[in-house]
């Protein structure tokens, strides 16, 4: 999400499509690297949980949006569509958090 915000800012200030893409890639890579190093070095459980949520929240939003797009025409009931979307977002967010925890455990 930080990369998207940086890319939109760069495009809005006149960087063009290519410049905005480069800014977004650099911002995304830098934020990922910084947060990964912080997750690997911090030992306080509450801080590690907060960092895991920072990683997992955009993944959960993407999972929700993906399931919503897939089920928009397939599921006629808006209640069931919402249930499926929430379940998809929760599963994708949990998978992202588990992958982060597994990679941190293998590094230490």
C-alpha cells in the first residue's frame, strides 16, 4: 500500500508513468526490506504482532477484493457474497502472516 501511495504521489507531481512505476517499486522494496529486518530483529511479541499485521493487512484487503471480483456475478445473495469475501480476506491475511512467521523462524 505504501508503494501504491508513493507511485500515485509521484505520478500526481509529474513523474509520468515510468517514473511513478520506478518510485513505487523502490518504495515497496524499501518498506519490505525495512519491515523484514525489523521483524527478524525485534524480540518483543507485541511489536512482532504489530509488524505482522502491517504485512498481513494489505494481503487481506487483496484477498477480499479478489473474492469479491470472482463472486460478483456467481453468488446472487449479497449476504453470502460478503461472507465469502470476508472468509477469503481472512484466509489470505492469515497465510501472509504465517509465511512471515515461518521465514522469520527459519532465519533465527
